[in-house]
């Protein structure tokens, strides 16, 4: 009898543990499903060609600390010539800017120097299909292309049909929710779900014009497919602002680079362009050949 009671007790304990696990999983799913969208950015710094790995292979990533090591002799910061639209831009209203809010990347300002900047926009597999899901996809594409057209007024942009060789990828994909561990409390911090995310990576590009490889950037924008057309357009405008160099946020709701989504989304403002122009007037390491290593360097 004692063995039977022990067996029943053990089976009962396992059932309770199983039910507890199911309850915890269901609670987490409920919490995550109620999270509000929030735009954010993440950073990836990668060098492919520096060690002979084929471009685009993510197996080797150059950490931030490695950028100051002797293995990569970074270019000296220099100022690129202003692209024509920004060189001609004049603010007659004296609206000011939010340049003080711009954050430096590990290689200074995120400036494009080769134009037009090539942008790939996700497309339906079968554009001629008339299903409801395909129509929603096409409306998403139309909103993104409108945002690209608006920014094209201020920087030369070109929409391309192939991912390979594109400078900016805009993907119809909801960014993942990434939990982080707080080492002080030992608890996981679960961020709010995001409607969009822009991340950058750096790589070395070989050209015929330079003996040394060019320090270059590539950006990926993930835009949620679950927004209304109005918010997709506003979010695409905002994330393209990041991808084109505005790596920061405005404190004013009247700027497209305001740090949060608002009910009545503004157009690209004078302050947005004033800020963009000031960024492109700053020295940066991006877009310049790597410095030649001197004798004695490892």
C-alpha cells in the first residue's frame, strides 16, 4: 500500500507541475499579446570582407571594442561633399533643429556619400493575386514607396528590385521582442512590442578607385504588417529618417522624428531637414578608405 501511495503522490506532483507550467506559459502569452508598439533601434557592427569571408555572411561579427584595435585601421574622420538637394536647402523660417539629440555611432555620424542610395522594398510573391492578404501587402508597399518618394526630395534615392547590392532593406516583418536580464535584480526585462526597428551594420567594400577598402554601412528596416496604412506611412517616414542619418529623436511632436508615435502624424518638417543637413556637414569615418597601416603595427 505504501508504494502505491508514493506512486500516486509522485504522479499527482508531476501533474501539478505540468499544470503550473502551462499556466505560466499562458500568462506570458497574454502579457506579450497586450504590449503596445514602440519604435526602437538596435546595432550590429560587422566586417565580412576584412577576413576573407564572403560579403553578407553573418558568421563573423566585429564587436564595438574591436573597432579600436590594430586589426582594423579605421579612416580618419572627414567631411563628405553635401549632396545637391541638401546643399541647395535653405531654411528661411529659422525653425532651428535638434542636432544636439543626434547620437554618434562607433564610427561617428551615419552619413551616406554614394548616391543614389539604393533601397529594396519587400514585395508580394505574386503581385497579380487578388486575395485580401495580398491587397493588404500591396497597400503596405504603396505606403512605404510614398515615404521613399518624400525623402527623395532631400537625398537622391533609388528603389531597386534586388536585395543584393541594396544599401537599405525595408522588410514587411514585425520586429522580435527581445528580453534582457537585469543583473542587479536577476529578473528579465520584457520590452514593449515594437511596430518597427532600424538596425545598421558596417562592412568593408572594395572599389577600383581606392587601394584600401571603403568603410561602408548597410541598414535594415523591419516594418510591422499589422498597422493601418496611415501609421505604416508615418512609421516608414520615421525609420527612413534613421536610415538616412538621423540617428536620434526630436523632442517636438511636429517633427517626423519625434520619439513616439502620435495620432496625427506630421509631414517631414523643416527642422527634420535642418537636422539632416547639419549631420551631413559633420566629419565621419563612414565612406572613406581604411587607413594604411604603418610599419610596426600588428
